[in-house]
């Protein structure tokens, strides 16, 4: 599933197709989850009523503008319905964007992923502002727009929904007289919106047979990293939900969509650990287990975190204390602590995130097992889809195809839901890297264009992220050439060893070099980390990234190409970093990759004249490995046809 944090696309047309030659490549775009294309969600009258109610509260709070971000107070990738305040006020359903409401006008800020979708979903009470990349002319962010367009105004925001790091940057940039960012502690959307119930799905212990490391050992590891230089007088505040779930070996299936995490905070000192969560979700058995590891459960909320810091400072005497937090800590939490204790909070790189990224032996084997089972489910689906379209001539829609894959996966051991919404795009929809179809609003899978399926499941022993491009007719020479160039980059990333200390940004050119040879490119990152039954997007490692790879790092490998308005191509497998032997091992340790994805690659899309002999061998070996490893799993009723399909497809 494509993900790349540093990049934004240009406002220019990303590419053109003329005389069978690709003449312009897409520029890099920001992180995405999915795109849904549908009509206006809110009737104009309802939209106007909501804005009027909000403006009345703005007047009461003496602010001229109110900012409604997409984020929750943990800066989560996926958010609950209760946290989707921007969606409620605007009607825009995209996963990213910021709304600003003024006394008589309102603006919605979106990047290029949503330039087509957003106008269809908002009423004319809203003005759409198209954000562009940092190297392009135009508006780059909502706060830059405020800097350039607002004077003599108070701009309100819920301080829990914006990071301290961003606020500090804004305060240095907003230099116009009498312009300030103001904390509105009671979220104004929550005041005017009907209450949205939050999940009471239970928080469960994540067993050692899956985690491979006890909670006590993880706490000891992180404490040693945090407090080596200040052993007794420091407290670390952790607001990041996947990191909390990993650290305490806890999961919650239905709290946050697609990710088994739950709303919580943690404070950690050398001798104590506090978990702030909804007590109704934590059973006495789980609480007892946590207590055995020295973890005390307290009510959820920034005010409870603040109260603990106050008590801790009083108990420690208030001298020489250190309060530490990661860059994602909210302005609201920091402000409460500072007002109550006068303590400065030091922002540091999160040691939990770095530790979580290096998979232990149990986690690695879990990923191998999960990707093997998921490979069996996927080839059952591929055989079914091939049979339906080619042999029966059925018109299968993108949504139905994705749902059928989910059905096959749901029968596998340890299945626990989806890791993200199915990205299932045929023809022009395949050119949208994060497109997700809706029932009744999707396309029939074409036999004249490539079809991209990027879909991932959650299993208790691993999170899946796999993409394959398929064709159910006769690929054109352009289809085959682009597919092969993508495949060559995919192979290059996996097969090139590198010295220990190499960063992800040093490997990026490997994936793009063959596309560059034809003047092609793609606009997302090459690869991202993946959680162990956690978030499908995990850092800090990736391609590109400034973090050196280590054995145990796990990333996706997913180059692509997208011809806007016509078709797209992407091939994605998951690889694990490991030590490798080279001829000379010059300079010390060398690293490489183990591929764990077991889904064949369609050879009818390959232009074999472009492949080197080594690349042909790689492709042949990959498909043979998929065949040999999956055959023993294909023993269910009806699998004989799947086995025949697999043998034919892996030639």
C-alpha cells in the first residue's frame, strides 16, 4: 500500500500520453490511505445549518476563524467516527484535509489526491483550496494560507488535535500584527454535533506466542534507552497508539478502523508505568496481568496524564526532573503540564517506535506464516476471478472483486479483519494509487486494461500488504513495457546487497532506474515499514528514509507507474532485512532481503526481451517458490481447480 511522508505533488498535470510515449512523469505525493468517489454527502441546507451553529460558538469564544483538522489527539493514521469532525462539518469523506471556518466564509484545504473528489462532496458554502508541493507555486498548507491571508484575527483550534512541533513552527511564521493561534479546549464540533458513541470493544492481551517478547522485557528495554543518562528523575509521555499496543502487548480489534489499537496514553519512569485508557474496556484479568508487570491502569484523558505529572513532580521534590515526549505529543497536553508544573517538555525521537520496527524471531516467523496462508487465500481468489471473467464472461465489478478476496481471507487461521480498505482499480481507477471502490459506484473490471489489486488483511501473527497487477485480455506493448520496467525495479530493490549503515534514501534509485530509462516515474514511496498485527504503515524505516536499515526491519517493496485517466501498474511484496554474504564482504557486515510474500506475478504482462538473464531467473524462481510453498496448503474442497490454475500461472 503506497505511503511516502515527505512528498507532495505539483499542481501541474502529472503526465500526458502522446503517440504511445509517456512524456511526463508524476511528481511525488503525500501519504494516502484510500480515495472514495461519491456525490455530495450533505444537503446544502444541512451544511449551512451546521456552519451557522459553529459560527455562533465562534462568536461566543471571540475567535474569527476555527480550524478543524482530520487528526485525532494521537495523530493516528486511521480515526474513529467520533474523531472525524472535519468530515462531519464539510461532508468531504477523504482521509486527509483541513477545514477552516471564518465568520462569513469557509475553506477546505486538500492536496492533489482529492482535487477531483472534494468538489463533488462539498456545498457551495465552502471554498476549495488546492494544496501543492513544496517546490511548486501556490499554497502549501493551511497554516501558510493563514499566514498570507489573515490579519487582526484570533484563530481557534482544539489544542489536542495539533502537535506542539507544528504550533512552534506556526508561531515563528505568523508575523502579521494581532494574529494568534488560540486554544479552544472544548471542541466546538463536539458541542454542535450529536454525540457519537465510542467503541467498548475489549482490550485484550497479545500472547507471547505472537509477540515474542514479554511486556516486562519491553519495558526494561525502553527504560534503558530513555533513562541511561538520567536514571531516576525522568518521565516519558507516550501518546502514539501503535507504540502503546506494542509496548504493553495489548490489542483491541474494533476501536480504530483497520488497526487493532485503542485510545490511550502511557507515562513511563524508571520504576513505574501508567496506562490511561477507558477502564470499561479493560477486564480485571487484563488489569491483573498488567499489574504483574508493574503497569497501573488509570482513566483516559490528557487531564489525568497532567495530574500524574503534577503528583510525580511533588513526590520527586521538583528538582532536576525531565519530562520527555515524542514529536507527536499534542499542544494541549504539553500546555496543561506546563501550566500545572512550569516544566519544560523535551521532544525526543521515540525509542518505542525504533524498537518496534526491529522484528524479533517470533514476529518474523509469524510474518512468514501469515504471508504463506494469505498467499493461499489470494491464489484461490485469483483463480476464481480468472475463471469468472475469462471462462464465464462475467462482468465483475471492482467492489465485488475486493469483497471476494476478503471472503477468501476470512477463512484463514488467525484472520482478524482488514488492514486497510481494498484498493481495487481497473483501467483509469488503477491509475489512482489509493482508490477504493464503493458498491454501486465502481467500474467493471476491463479485459482491455490492467487491473490493480492492493489489499491487506490483519492476522494475529502478521499484517498483510500485497499488490499485484493483472490483465484478463491481451496486454498492449505499452502495458507490457511499463509492467516490466516496474518489475525490474522491484527485483533490483530485493536483490541488491548493501553495507550496514545504508539508509533507505540511498536505495530509492534502484526501484526507479528502469522506469527512468524510459522517462517514467511514480509519485509515492518505494516502501514502508509494517506492524506486527498493528498498523500497515510503520516507521521509522522505509524507502526513502534517513534511518539506516537493520536486520529485522521489514518493509514493502512497491514501485509502480500510473497513466492518469487510463491505467496503472504496481507490484508489491514484503521483504525482511537480514545479513548476507557477498564475495568480499568489504568493510564489514552486508545486508540484503528475504521476500516473504507468496503471490505469483503474471508473466503474460512481461516483456521478456527487456529482462536480463538474472531477472528472468528471479521471476521464474519467484513463481516456482509460490507454487511449491502454496500447493501443500491447497487441500480444501474445490482447491483442485486452484492447483491446476497455479501450475499454469507459475510457468
